[in-house]
C-alpha cells in the first residue's frame, strides 16, 4: 500500500500452533511481533493498540485474512480528512477466495446494520459487486476485519486500561460494541466506498459456521445488549434459545 507518512506495524499472534512464519519479521526495524496465547480477537487487537506509537495520528486494525490494496491507506486518510467528526472508518470489503487466489466478484461488507427486529448483518454480503452502496455515509458499526481510526479520538472512547475493544467479547460482536460506543458519543463511524479491502472469510454462509461459533455469537449478542440496554435484548434471547435448542 502507498502512504505518504511514516508507519509501523505490530503483528499479534494469538495462540498459533506454528509461529515459524513470523521469524523473518522479528528483525524488521518498523515491525514488531508480539506472541500471545489464544486471547481472542478483541484482546489481541488491544495488545496491538498498546504497542502503537504514542504520537500516531491514525491506527489500523487489520485481520490476518484481510488484504489491503495499493491505495487503501491513502484513500482512508483522504476520507477521514474530509470528515472531522468520524472516529472510525469502514471500507468496501470485497470477497476473496483463497483456494483460487482470486476475488469472488462479490461484496463481503459495506458496513454493519441492524434489522428492525434487532438482527445485525453485514450489508451487501454475498451480493455481486455492481457498484451499489457507492456513496459515503454514517454507519451503525463497521466490520472489524478492517478499521481505520483516528487515534486521538479513539483514546477518548477507550475502556479501562486504554482498551479499545471490550475484552469481555472473546470473538464476535466486539466491532458492533465499539460502533455503539462511537454512536453514543458526539462522533460517528464513516463508510468510505473508495477504501477497498479484500476479506477471505473462513465461511461464506451462516450454515457453514460451526455450532460452537454460532452459539458464541448468540451469547455475545445478549452481552452486547446488557452493556448497551435495548429492547432488542428480546431478539438476542430468542436467537440464543433457537441456536441452543435447535442448532440453527
């Protein structure tokens, strides 16, 4: 990726059984590698955040299954520069198939939205990419696979001990919790369609998720509404019961 400013990279390994692939990066002057146990998505991102430069203007959270393009960072900086009240930016996430090593031609996420009855979903997921959702707008939340943030504002919204993501969420819904925290402030999350990122999900349909992960997601939705009280808690409990009893 091209970016006119200085940047440093922190790779956080969270419980990999084989970390040999990281050895080549350990001596890099602008790159640090931090080894952790299996601490979960949010906590691993918090570790990376705590290793970021104190004077950094921007910070990027990037999943290991997400790939930036040549212009991702420059477009993100341009988009945030045009919106002084945006804390976090979500881009146009595009599907990518690791088996064929080719883009799928479908959208992965253009922001996280909520149905009228309470279900959260990645807008556009699985749709052919025909240029829809092509205008910048405010989002309820952005997919945690790629978050480009203003560090100064993010610090003001952080939790105890400077944690950005709530450590109570091991996996799933931590990006939504952050989005709700941002929305409760005087700032917002921005969708920038010109910021393109490829995302290789381990599953393409909900039915492909293991029951363990579906249950974890349902449990975390209950936790989400306990932390951010809402009538949607009723939906969260219904979803949990259905997943628990009927393995949906």
